[in-house]
């Protein structure tokens, strides 16, 4: 099993970072994407690492926070065949309030 970090709050030189999380996992002959970060940044870092997002077999979204599933549109544009797994209640009406920011 190999786990590569595509997106995190910190990045190595030559890579970009954002608040969010995305891992590319290879295991048992499968390419797995675990979480999709906040934007399409995971695709850029993947390309820089030589990882083909179109070759991902399936994606798992751990929960529906914007910083874990926000890159879903970018993933679906890059990969038209992979299944996407997400838990049943992940898209419920949940909110966060930060000082001086509107309710999201």
C-alpha cells in the first residue's frame, strides 16, 4: 500500500496547499482517491506527482465538509468512470459559523 498526500494544510516545495485533505492510495492493484480537498488543487498536485486522476478506480468522501468534498466537480470532470462512495447522511443540513463570516 502506498499513500500519497495530494492536499493538506502544508506542502513541500514545488507543491501547493490549502485547508483541506486529499490522499491518493494504491493498494491491491487499485487506485483510490480518499477525499477531494476544497478545490481542484488535488488534480494539480497529482499531475505534478505523475498521478493520473483519470486512472482512479473509485473515490471515497469521508464526510461532506467543503474541505473534504469540494473538489468533487473537478474529480468528475477528470474521471468519468470511477464510483464515488459517501455515507448516506453526509449531505444533511449542517452549518458552521466563524467570527465575521456569513453562515455557510
